[in-house]
């Protein structure tokens, strides 16, 4: 096996070419300097005008882009020696033996500055029936995927994960701003590759961000105790293949400082799945990793959601039973049923008791909303509703609406003690998670005319949650780190290769 340094030597020219490269680069810079000087002179000798400035900027942009393209092409083509005898004759990749092809072959590669021609040596499988394709160690070392450099791939994937993005919009942006044309098939293949790698790195960087936020919260000034607030919710996405609506899931983990200010949030998002098991597993893993890595005072732990089935099951089956990963002490999670969902039931009670949108209904609901935030608020609201109900007859439809709304509040009063939560500086609304449904899903996956397979949607979600969590730069650079020595193309022992394989 060889290490990264040895691989770099294997695909690089000798240091003696440095002066030649410098000379050629200087000639290239001088040539473009002359072109740019002519553009400047042309602009200065004309009367100032909007059209003149427009054309000058476009000419200058084109010159700088072409200069960058030629520089990248020239430098990259100097990384690997032309003479095959200066490179390993055989390499081994993932247990497969490859041998060098004597002549260099051309590869068209898209960069931030446009397409370049990269000349590199290929290695083909020694075994004729291996079924493996030839490999290019130089392309592997540079991180070129789907004929795209790492820098252009990052720009492309960041755009694809952005709000309001579509494949066509991204493709047009690449052609306009970078002079490259990436077809839909290649764009999807590139997205699948980068998304998969980013998904692998997401957990580590989300944990790191939350630990950093907890440190900020712990050092903040204020009379409150920092809060680690968890939320999750569902949103319908149409699965066109089956023609049915299914519920996708999103989750948030937020850090709130001593002044009650939200410092930051990380996001999870998954396509519809029975029981939302993947969401529960990943959210639990994230919470436990943060608590395990945090060595300061334990923050208040809040779980703020509506009272949906999946949200309730996660609290009862996971959070209520959770112990601290290091001390094994049981954790005190405070569940909070979202205040605004509770108020929806209050308004439903009002409509059933006084008629929809009547002045009496509006007045009573607003009064109950204030009462709900006072000590023992839920009981007092239920008492008031029962008192009104005892004095008047209701239609069968109104009775049913009253029953459903009344039971919703009655069965969840222990999680609606908003007066206590506010004294403890806990959030009483799930607005962060409600907003996450819009940011993670609606603003990207529910645009007009969009259709998704589950696999395709998850590729975008994996990119988007990294972007929204504020960890894109670190995660992307992490996936570009040189592979370990065991993953690199390594010189094979040519003397030990069977003759029949080397034929």
C-alpha cells in the first residue's frame, strides 16, 4: 500500500518542470493583459454610456473566464508525466489489478471557468473478464466526478439545494455563469454522488454545530437557563407513482440562549416512510451524540410539537425513556403541545357553542386564549366551555365538533401548562418546526408541476438539510479530504501477477 504523498508523486511531474510552468503561465498572463488593456482603452476612448459599460463588463468577464479556463487546463495537464515509465506500471484498487495504458487519453472536464481538456493515463483491468472499467488515477486524485471539478460540483449542488431551484434553472445558471452544459442525466448522477457523501458527513457536522451553539448559549448573559428544543412534524408529499398522498417528516433541534434568543437550528428531512423509522433513528442519534459531547451544565430539554400520532409516539417510546448517554441518569424532557394547535381547538369550541365567526364566538375564543396562558389555564378553559354548553342546546353537528375539541384539550392538559413553561423560559409554540416544513419541503419540493420519486426527493433533501443547517462549507470540504491509503490506487506487485492475467 502507498500513502497520499506517494500517490501525489506517482501522478505528478518532476519538480524540474516548475520553471517551465511558470514561464508558460507568465506568457498566458501577458497575452490576456494585452487583451484586457485593449478593452480598457476602448471603453475609455468612448463617451460614457450605459451600453458602453455593459459591453465593457461583458468583455472583461469573458476574458477573465477564458484566462481562468486556460490556467486550470494548463496546470492540471502538468500534474501527470507524459512518459508512462515514470508512473507505476500496475495499480490495485479495491482488490482489482490494473495496468497502465501507454498513451494518454483526453477527458472533457467542466470547471468554474468552462470546459477543459484533461490528458491523463488510464489503467485498465488486468483480468479480461473482470467487468470493471478503466480508471484514471489523476482524475481520482483531483476528485473529478461525472467530468466535473470539485469547485463546479459544489456550486452546482448548492444551487440545486437552494430555495425555488429546479433542474432547468440550475442548468441555465451553469451555462450562463460558467459556460458549461450539464445534461439532466449527468446532473442527477452528480447529485446522487454528492448527496450520498454529504449525507454521511451530515451527522458529525450537525453535532459539532449544536455543541458550538450550546457553548454560546452557556456563555450568554441573561437570567434564563439555555434550552435544547426538539421538534418534529409531518407534511404531505404526493407520491405520483402510486397516486396517493403520504406524509414526509422533518425535525428540528434548536438552541436557545439565556435571553430566550434562538441561536441556531439544525434540520432533518425524510421522504414518506411507514412509521417514520428513519427519522426517529436519526433524530435520536443526533440528540444522544450532542448530549454525550456536551460537558457543560445540562440545558433544559423541551419537545415542542403538535399532538400527532408520530410525534406522540416518539415522545412516549423514545424521549420519556431516554437516559443521559454518559451518566445513565434519566433525562427530564418537558413535552409541550404547540399553543397554536391548542388554540385551533379553542376556536372550534367557540364555533360549536356560539356559531362560526359570530361576535360571541370571537370574543369568547380570544378570552380563552388569554386564559390558556394563565395558571391551570387548560382546566379553566374546559370549565368555561362546559358551563356554556350546559346552558344551551347544540345541533348534532355542533355536538360532534364540541366533543372532539373538548376531548383534545382534556386529554392533553398536562402538556399545555403554558404559564409554567413561560416561567421556565421554554418555547410554547412549534413555529420553528412548522417553518421547517416550508423551508425543507415546500420551498423546494412542492413547486408548480414538480414530480418526484422517493429516491430523487431524498437526494435533494439530504443536500438541503445540510445547507439549511449552516454546515455546508465544513461538510463539503470534509468529503473532499484525501482518502486513506487503503482507498488509493496503489502500485501492484507486477512480478507477482500471473502471466495469464498480464496477457
